[in-house]
C-alpha cells in the first residue's frame, strides 16, 4: 500500500467518523428526515420562526432573570463588603499591634 492510498483511507475514515457514515448516505438520510419533519410541521401549521422565536424569548427571559439575580447578588456583596472588609483590615491591624 502506498502513502497516497494510506492517506486516502485515513481521510475516508475521518469523514466516516465525523458524519456517522459515508457523507453521501448521511446527506440522503438528512434529506429524507427533513422532508418528513417539514411535512409534519406544515400540517401542524408550525414554522421554524415559531419554534426559534419561542426558544429565543425563553432564553431571553432566562438571561434577564439571571441578570436580575446577578444584580441582587452584586448588591448583597456590596452590603456585606462594606462591613466585612473594614472589619478584616481592623482585625489584621489590631493583631499586628498586639503581637
């Protein structure tokens, strides 16, 4: 077996591993599946915009809620830090003076 044949075999194996089969067969399967899913979506009057729009608004609300939580955590941190950091520095200085 020559180097070029070995290289071609490795390249084919990589394509096979990446696609989950030969690219031609995978493309054919995806095309058939797309037709079936498209038919069902059309019969149910669902569009990709409906699906992705709903998903997008859900993700947006989730991040907005997360942003609100992070804002609350920031306030809590600020309040706590206003007490904890000065106390920490005071205690460190006090111990240094006593030792």
